[in-house]
C-alpha cells in the first residue's frame, strides 16, 4: 500500500505539440536559417497550382531564385513540367494521403540546394479540406480558387478561405463564358478573412500575374531582412 | 495459476468489417428493400455535381422519382437549389470531415420518403481522394471530371478513376477555350478502368445529358427488376 501522506510529484507536460507541428517547427527553423520564404500553395485539383508556379518562376527569374516541392498522390507530371525549365524541384508522392505533412516536407527539403534559394513554393495535394490542418513550416498559406469552380466555394469550404494569407483567383480569361460574380466573391471572402490579399489572374494570358509576383517578391524581401 | 494442460477455446472472429462497412451494408439492405438505385456522386469542388443532379431530375422527371442527399462541410446552398424544384432532399453537414460516411447517410435516409423514390443520388463532399475509401451503401460510384480541371487528372488521382462505374466529363461547352484532349483522356481512363462508362456533357447547354440519363434510367430499371 502506498503512503498517502507523502505527496507524489507527477510530471506535467504542458503545451504539447503534435508530432507534425514539432517537425513543422524544425522545418521553419531550417528555412529561417537560410532566409527562405516558404509558401504552402493549396487548391482544388486542376485550379492551376503548377501553372501559377511556372508563371511566378518566369516573372521573377532575374530577381528571385525559386525552388519547388511538388505534392501529389501519385505521378511526377507536375515536377517534370517544373524541372523542364531548369528549376530545382522535388516530387513527393503521398501514396494515397490526401495532404502533405511536415515529415514529408522535411525529407523533400533535404534534397534541395537551400543556400541557393530565396523562395520555396510547396504545391500541396489538390484538396480544399485536408491540407489546411497540417503545418509544413511555411511562412505563407496561399490558395487558388479558379473561376470555373464557381463563386460559392467559400460557403462550402470555409476552413481554407479563413486560413489563408492570400487567395489567387485564376482563369479570369474564362469569365466571359461563365456566370461568376467577382465582386460578390471578394466581398464574401473579405467578410470571412478581413486581412486576406485577393489577386485575380489568368495563368493562360498572364493577366494579373505582375501584381501577384510583386507581392510575393515583397514578402521574400521582408523575409531576407528579418 | 492456470492449468496449462487444458485447451482453452479462444473465439476467433473472421472477416471483420469496419464499422463503416457494417452500416453501409445495412443501408444497402434498406435501399434494396425499397428497390431504390443509389448513386454515390463524387468530384472536385465546382466540377458540377449539383448541376448534374438538377439536369438529371429535369430530364427524368416524368419517368423516375429522384431523391437527393447533399454532403458538404458546411452550408445548405446545394440542398436549397435542389429543394427549390420540389425534390425530396436532405443536407448533411460533415462539420469538417472530408467525405461522407455510412452512418451519416443512414441518418439522412431516415428523413427521406423511401417508398416514393426510384433513385437516390448522394452528392459527396467535393474531394477526389477521401470519399473513395468509404462505402455508403451505394449501387453505383460515379465521378465528374470537368474540362477546366485538365486532361491529366487520372495520373494524379488514380484511386478514384479506377474505383468508379462511370465518369461524366462536364463543361464540354468550354472546350473551344481550353487545351483539353478528350480522346487522350478517354484512352487513359479506359486503360486504367476498362469497364468504366464515359459520358461527355455540358450541364450549361444540356449537351450529352440525354445519353447520361438514359443510362441512369436503364440502371434504375435493372434494379427494380432485381
């Protein structure tokens, strides 16, 4: 029988991070050491994540060195497109998992030439739901909402629209052929997330890309000086 | 101490189903009893799930009584659109979960007038990944792949393209404005899933809807006679 008169000290651990968040912090520390701005890019399948990455690399080629982490359930078709332009890129295949996680990104970062990079864009798995809950070590969360998906998506996927720092509305070249109320969408997302930046672009025509890449460059400059 | 000489009979349970699959079988039995054809409709956000449901109801109005289960993370905007036409509909809000499951569908079925229905279309959460792993009690799995998403999606989301009985390629009215190789996509999906039916439709113009609804009606007739 235990002596109930003695007080037993039970160790209490507070503020426990998930294993994912622990490793995300390690990724963040590594990226901070290299002063690399890191963007977690999320969207539905086919919204234009790879196209936005290619447009950004092209527009910033002479000013920023961009590396890319491609996340997909399977295949390396996106990484192949990015690598074709000479960019440092690594493909993660999740093998069925519906989002990237920090351990996957850690393994990917180990293969990139970090001292030679200013920005890393991580293209998450095409999914508006699951990626939101997993920190990777990123500085910025950015989502693409494409015009053909419709202007009602914030109602249905509020989690991602409130979690991101910027929303890129892509495929504005299709606006003449679709019912899509850009003003209503802007009003809706700013109501849910007042500090979010909204960009309207076409990765097809190049419209609006300059405004987006200027913002991205500004964020990278701030990071370098931090 | 136990008598090791005696053989203890340990009960062995084999062929264990997941809790979800157990309830999916119960749903299936209930729907079979009512001879209702049940379709699990999956797609990316904004591919046109609700629009295809509305077109199908309209085309089959005089021949089939269709009920609808709407699945979304949040909101009832889709169910409101369906209910406006007088269709029996129930909205499931998953509260963050990235797919429907059999218990949710069981609760939804309890609210529908089953003796008055020939077909139930279940609109799953907009997601190409997670819904595939959860049986609901459906007869048919159908996915929509929309033209603006691009023709390379089977490479990236092979799970869903191989799991479905039919693929509806929606938004063919946008083909003149996009690079999309319909023949290449058909060849790719038939290579992965030789028995799949492929339909090309526009929920905007109505093109191709008749072929799709004829097939759906045929499936419902087979179910009624089973």
